[in-house]
C-alpha cells in the first residue's frame, strides 16, 4: 500500500511598517507492506481532524485461522 499526499501551509502578517508572507509546500509518500489475508476490495480509508484511518478487513479464510493466546498473570 502506498500513502501519498501534499502538505501546504501559508502564513501572512501585516503589522505597522512591514508585511511578511511565508509559504511551505511539499509532497510525501510512504510505502507500507500489508499482511496476507487482507480483502483489498473492501478496504476503506478516511481522513478527519488530521488523522488518517485505514480499515483492512480480513478475508474469510484469514478469519477462520483464529489463534488463541493464553495470558498468564503474575
């Protein structure tokens, strides 16, 4: 899976005797390896309040391969 996007920021200040404007632009890209057993046709992604949420549902075959892990307390 490849996530890519562009980041933009602008800042302007007008005060007595001067004017300042700054602009920042840049693109980014991240490659994330995904495990087998993911149903890519039903994958979803959303971006809200600066948080990217990616939902990768398991295939039926992967769901059947559940494993129980025993948890021991001290």
